[in-house]
C-alpha cells in the first residue's frame, strides 16, 4: 500500500508541476470528447431499426441485419472499390507531397522569401471546398473555362472534364494536393527544426553537399514523424471527405465518384435510412482501424517507431 500511496503522491506532484501545460491541453481534450467520443453513443443505431419517434434507446434491435443488407447491395462493392481506389491514389500521390514541400522550404535561405512562400501555400487550406469546387467548374467548363480556351488555341476540341469519368480522379487528387499540401508541411517543418544543427555542421565539415545533407541528415531526422503520419493516414484510407467529392460529383461521373461518404448521404440521409447510413460509417471506421493495426505492426517489425 505504501508504494501505491507513493505513486499517487508522485502523480499529483507531477500534475501540479505541469498544471499549466495540461490547462493548455484542456481545450483539445474537450474538443475530442464533444465531437469524437460522445457521438460514439449513436453508433448503436447501426444495430437498430432507428425510429425518430422512439429515439435511439427505444428503437428495436435488429442485430446485424443492416450489415447483411449493405453487403447484399449490388452497388456496395462498386462504392467500396471507388473509395479504396481514390484513397490509394491520395496516399501514393498526396502523402509524399507535403514532405517534399517541407524539404524544399527548408532549403530556402532568404527568411523573408521563405515566410511569404509559406503563407501563400498555407492559404488554400482555409478556402472552402464549395469555393474551390466553383473555381474548378469555371476553370474546366467546356464553354468558357480557361483550360478549354487554351486547348482551342492549340486546335484541340473542348473537353468536358467533370463529366468524363476518366478525369474525375486526377482532378480530385490534384485539387486535394493543391489545397492541403502546404498545411500538411507544417508538421514536417517542425520536425526539421528539431534536428540538431551540429549534425549539419559535422556533415559540412566532412564535405557533404546540400543534397547529401538533405538525404543523410534531414530525412533520417524526420523519419519517425513520416512513419507515424503514414500510419495515421492509412487509417483514413477509406475516407475521402464528403465536401470535395459532393461539389464535384454529377450524374455523368457517378460511376467513379460515388464513395462511402456520398453513398451514406444519398441512401442514409436523403433516403431516410439513418440506420443504414450509420452502418456504412461504422464499416469504414472498422476498415480504417484494421489498416492502422496492420501498418503499426509492420512499422514495429521494421524496427521503426509506431503510434504505440
């Protein structure tokens, strides 16, 4: 009992010593409690025949019936493939871009130019997807879009980009990279700032060029950050975001643009099948959790730091 009492006292002393740091952490904890953990109460809707009049608790249990119905739908597997394929494209082409951007920004020696450049590449993150969708629609319009005007000047027939399924995925991936890469580079820039400057000095004395310092000092210095963010990104592989897909989606590209987020909205919300919408969301969350477990275990096997 004495050891337990000593541990409790030691914990309270530590908390008292770091109380201001924990106070700074409190808003973040409250945010996740309110918007991430408390809503998990509603997950039970996936196992019920939800009725607004009866509420969540009093709606009848139907077990796994919603999941059986979901797996039995003919278009479910098309939506699954669309979500997985688009998620893989985002991962392959989108994940490395913030790393490359951070490395390039770190090599800028003019502080004023670096600050201006960082501000410019951060700005798209704060623009709504609704606004960006409107810009893309106007830029890619076959009638007055600047892209098709340029194609006409080259003697090429106008292309209805957003109506052609072949162009939908590249447009989504490229616009996502443009919007989020600058913001995503912040974490890598912070990791680079934490690298011991003496390592760069020692490499310079040994005759290492800037490229060699980047490859043998900077990249190894942020390797653990890259691994952790990669694991977390794999957990979101099936999540492609609702806003971007919804504003660019139309009946002509629906075969490739229908992902789980828009599918749950169309069938669950517009169709009034709230239990089914929750089922789809729970399914994608479970898939993401499985990806996190697998990738974290692979990282451990490769002697890298995981997220636990």
